[in-house]
């Protein structure tokens, strides 16, 4: 029962990360309908990504920095799914 709950939470985490990444690519303004969803997801994602961002700085590609912390989070979630599910 507990392992089923853990597996479902890990699956939910994967979907939240993927949705957050896709929404981060969409430019929005203060009045845009997606802005409130992006704000909620930012509040959920930032605590999960903070440890990875402390360990893994942005990758510089010219003048652009690429944040690899969502990828690191997904790898961690997939490893946990392999262990528990």
C-alpha cells in the first residue's frame, strides 16, 4: 500500500516537472491566463530544484545559461522509481 502511494507520487512528480519545463518555455505577461499556473508550479518546483541548483550550476552556452536541475531531478525520480516501484 505504501509502495503504491510512493510510486504514484513519483509519477506525479515526473508529470509536474515536465509540465513546468514546457510552461517555462512559454512567455507570459502579468495578465496572461497561464501566469497563475506558472506561479503555482514555480512555488512547487523551486524547493525541489534548490538542492540540485546548489550542486549543479547553470551550463553556459555562449551568453545563455541552461538550467540542468530539472533533468537531475528527473534522473533522481527515475532512480527512486527503480528502487521502490
